[in-house]
C-alpha cells in the first residue's frame, strides 16, 4: 500500500530537496503539499504526513542501497 515512489538517485535527491525546502520555509504541520509518485501522479498531503513518508522512504532507499 501507499504511494509508489521512485528509488533512482535523481528521485531520491528531489525528495530530499523538497524536505529541505519545507524545513527552511518553516511550514506548519497542517499545511498541504503535493508530491508525485513514480507514475507522475500528484498526491496532496499534510506536511506531517510528508515527513512520515520521508522517513519511511529514506529507510527504504537505505535498505536498497545496502542490500
């Protein structure tokens, strides 16, 4: 389940850059953002959900890198 995220290096970098922008902008937890999945479909979510997904995505990429 969940959003299917691409795991190539360019996609990982884009996801990381978005996280940096959210942190630097000081967005509130309830603010809405949108991310695109590996098929290019946009998914709106709160900053809180994005942060949770970012941790899960990062751990997944880390696991792939070290397998």
